[in-house]
C-alpha cells in the first residue's frame, strides 16, 4: 500500500484506488463517490486530463455532487487556467500545449507551495504580482500548511 493510500484511508474511506488517465480509461472515474486529483506537474496533468477526455468527465461528475479534491497540481488544474505557469515556467510545458484552460471547477487560481518556492526563487512573489498586474488574474498563494475550501460551482477544493 502506498503512502497516499494510507493517508486517504485514515479518513475512513472504504477503499482507495489510483487511476492514471494517461494509461487507463477515464470513464472509470464515473464509478467513484469521491475524486482526489494528486499533485505532480500541472502541464503534464492537464495535458493527459484533456487527451483522455477526463476533463469533460470530471466536469460532468462535478455536476452530480461528487466531491472533487485537488492537491498541488491537482488544485491548480481545477481552476480556470494554468496560463500563469506558462509565464513563470515555459520550459515545463513539455508538450507545447497552447490551450492552457483548466477544468473550471473553481474560479480560484492557485499557486501552491508558496513559502517553499520562496526558498528556490526569492523573486517568485514579484513575478506573480507582475503577472497579476498584467492580466488582472488574482492568484491565491498557499503554503504547504494551508488549505482552501471553496464551494465554487457547488464543489469543494482543498489544497
């Protein structure tokens, strides 16, 4: 059993499965009462959510009231766009995707691991502020010890 499975089972879930939409049918998502989008690379995650059709399935599922949670990259792709990451880290867009529209399950744009990123890039806040000033997009900065719960479009997002 993985670390993530153990953590999720502590929430008294009966069962925890992993589904990799890069290699498995995204239609399997319809069989769950709760969906957790894990972290990783946002460009990679969004690319395969779209390529597999999971983006449309997740939007469909969200309308049924099934809670969808995101952690790190999972919370980022739930928002309106990951365009700000193209601004910050264009080299991470390994598929050269031009449609960086997120799932739009929430109207909040998330930048997770903020305090931790300051140790790698002391100018990250200035870069985010510059993007905000240029585009008018507000970016919610969250540290690893913070969570955001929003009932945006009748769903909850936790990071």
